[in-house]
C-alpha cells in the first residue's frame, strides 16, 4: 500500500509488481493486507490480556488479496490510475501468504473489521492530507 500511494501521488513513477506467473487468481502474489487501524486494535487487544510467557497471535484479515486486486481496488475507490510494470519474481517469494487469525479471534476477541476498500480510501486520504491536518489535535 505505501508504494501504491507513492505512485498515485507522483512521488514514484510506477509500481513494480514482482511476478505474474504464480498459481493465483491473476498470477500476482497474494498477501493478507490489513488496515493499519485494525492492526493497532489487534495489538491493544493483545496487550489487554498479556500474561507471562510467550504469546503469539497472527493479526490479519485471514484472507488473501492479490497485488493486482489491491491496485484495482485502490484505483476504483479513489478514481486514480496507478501505473505499474510487471517485473521478474523476487527470489524466495511465495505465491500466497495470509494469516490464520483463529487464535486471535478466540483468545483476544479480536478480528479485523475494516474492508480493503476502507484501507484504500484511508491510505489515499492520509497521503493527500496536509501535514498540519494530520498532526492537528482532535
């Protein structure tokens, strides 16, 4: 997402998408994209029940979205074209990676609630808001 908004704002010329020959819906890598506010709330939920020892929770949406699906969602929600170029795969990248969030839901009572569209809209709103507006106390 950070690279998508940098391209959309003109700070980067184009988005590089690494590989389009994976066994996925459109050939691009699938990842678990999560809204930053959901991620923060997941951390707070974990801190609220912290106990001695090591406690590991996967925070995510539990579902995968391809890179091209994310780009297309961003373009549709914000009405902005995101130029991209398909390049070679990066060594070591896998086709799909997304979280098993069942333990976080069960033990923390937490799950991501914001949509991919919310993430795209909020990321662009943040990118295009002035520094003063972003740092102004509520």
